[in-house]
């Protein structure tokens, strides 16, 4: 080993300042670490708390973008990982192991019972990579490279996933995306792009989408051939990075009817909302729609080891149409990930997480709606389904987005000096939304009502600190 590296590794643990200097020189800033300046170091995680180098706890209300729904350091899932490390820590994905087969079968059988469709599962390591695999299946099945996606939608930052993610910011510096999706307005009723109200709009947004197929001169449809230029519609049933936006109940059935009439596949992105985050195993189940493909990741392994995947109905993924070698990743179906994923699915089968997440989520929503009632000059909208909740921060009129105040509240929570009933603590929030003015809450499923009360108290402290003139 070189003396330079050997000297570094044998030296005493670096101070936080020394680590910051090393990070500023040797770490890429191309990830999201520097969204907060200076970046925050954490030393330990347990339950729904992170702990900094001084031992100060930070209540986490975003749980690693919903990847750790079952709590940091979940003993049962940790044990599954440790057992697999001792038994089968590595295996090339060209070979089989039992956990891969059992996990695929569990998801396949569940989907067959939910949607009445036989299908197969293909694994990968990250959500964006699974999106890439789904794009291959769409192209292979339809022969088309163009797809629809939603404004406000997020599907990842690989080149293919960026092409179907609506934010131009993720594409701007990386050349021309000739297969960029056609982006359709999402039914964001609080900020309806058509200026309608949900109580009397009669799903005007679906009608507007359907009109694109009325004539070939609207560019989407060749009536003579009976064929669309677009192969699929990529959708998050509940928009995640877009601000946990929940569509009206009838929206997806109406949209699916249009898609079926035009032979356009529905690809359901469950990477952030899957595995009971939205009160059902899949968020799309809340809307009585049967997707053609489901993409999943994050919470499948509680964040312990990267594993993602997709389920596709049999006609799209059978060996006859999607043969060996159609797609591949070295670490796909890795045995550490599948072992944890299988144990997580077993947990979900043993506990009634639908009831748990709906009950606790309803309680949390009641509490934040009370906050909205008390602070109407700060909070413009609150909503939630299961344990996916949103708080939209607005100007004093209760509507205009207030990005600056949202950022102040976020930064203040990361200082670690809030009063948690006599205990010094911090609060970890995540900012999303079209205008970066929404706190997207993805709390741990194990939070008690008392802990939810404390979380709301901490949010109220932040509001009172950061917007005293609006109280």
C-alpha cells in the first residue's frame, strides 16, 4: 500500500472540519449532498432518528426518500442481511439462488391476485436502472421509442430516465434527447393547470388528453393504421418528487380507458410509493387500475442493500419475447438484496400494513390539517394517503408558492436545536413540489401517535421561528 494511503487509514479519526476539507477536494459534487450548505454529517441511525457526531438526535420524516419505511436498523431485516453474508454473500447473477426465485414468485403471485394477470419479475439495483429495463420492454413490445409521462413526474437521472422526467434541469447539460417524453399535465387539483375545480371539472384534463387522438393532425394518432406514435404512458400514481400530489379518484380509470383504446401501455412507477407507503402494497391499487408494467425499488430492502425491479404481464416479458440477455446488470438480483427483500415481503404479509399505514396516516393528516388551520398564512394545502403526506408552504394569501420560507424551515430543522419536550433535537424534512415549496413527509411505519404529535410540535416550532410575522 502506498505510504500516502497507509498514513491516512492509520491516522486517528478525522475531525468534521478535516472531513469537510477532504470532501470539498476529493468528492464529486454532482450528487445532491450540497443542496444543504454546509452538508451535514451523521454518525448513527436507529428507528426514525439520525444522530450527528455530537450525539444529537434528528427525527427523520422522510426516511431516506421512503427507502427505510420499516425504520433504520430494523432488527429483523438486519438479521436477514447478516445471515446471508455468512451463507451466500456473493453470486454472479447468471446463476440462481433460492431467495431470488422466492421473492419473484411472491411479487408475481401478489400481482396475480391483485390484478388478475400472470406476469414475471426482473431485478436490478436501482430505481432508474429498473426504469431503463422497462423502457426496453416497452420498445421491444411496441416497436416505439416515444412515450407519454407527466409534468412533475420523476423517474430517475440516467439518460433514459431523464428523458421521461419532466424537469429540463436534469437534461440541460447533457445534449439533445431525441426520445424525450411528451409531457402531460398531472391532475394537481390545488394548482389545476386548466384553472378548474375538482368538484365540477368532470375530469377535464382527461378529456383534453383524449382530444389529441381525434385526428391525425393532432400528431398522436394514425386513424388509417389504427396506431399511435407512442408506446406507453409512464405514471406515478402519486407524484413523489413532484410534491406527493394525489389525483382525484376517477382520474386513472378514465386515463386507462383512453390508453386501452389506443393500445398504449401503462407503466406504473412505484419506486417511492410502493410497499404500503400510500396505504396499499402498490399505490396504483388506490385507483382501481391494472397496469401493464410496475417498476419498484427503495423500500423493498428498507435501504439495506440496493435492489429494484419490475413486474410485467406475461405477454410483455415471457421468454419467447424477452429472451436471455435482453438486459443485464452485474449486481442485479444480488443475494444480499434478495434475502432482505424476501424477509421484508414476509413482514408485510404477517402484519396488516394496509390498516397500520392508513390509520397512522389519517391521524398524521388530521394533525397537519390542524396546523394549516392555525397557520393559514404559512400553509396553503395539506393532503395525504397512507403515510405519504404533504405540507405546501405558501405566501400569506395561502396560494402563491413560498420557496424561500420552505428553504428556511428546512435549514432551521437541520440545526439540531429544537426543543423535543426538554430534549435537544433536529428535524429532517424533504423538499419537493413543482415550486420547491412542499414538505413531502414519508415517516417510519413504526411511529406511534405520541411520536407523530411530537413531530407536529417540531414542525410548529419551525413555523414560529421562521415566520413569526405570520403567526
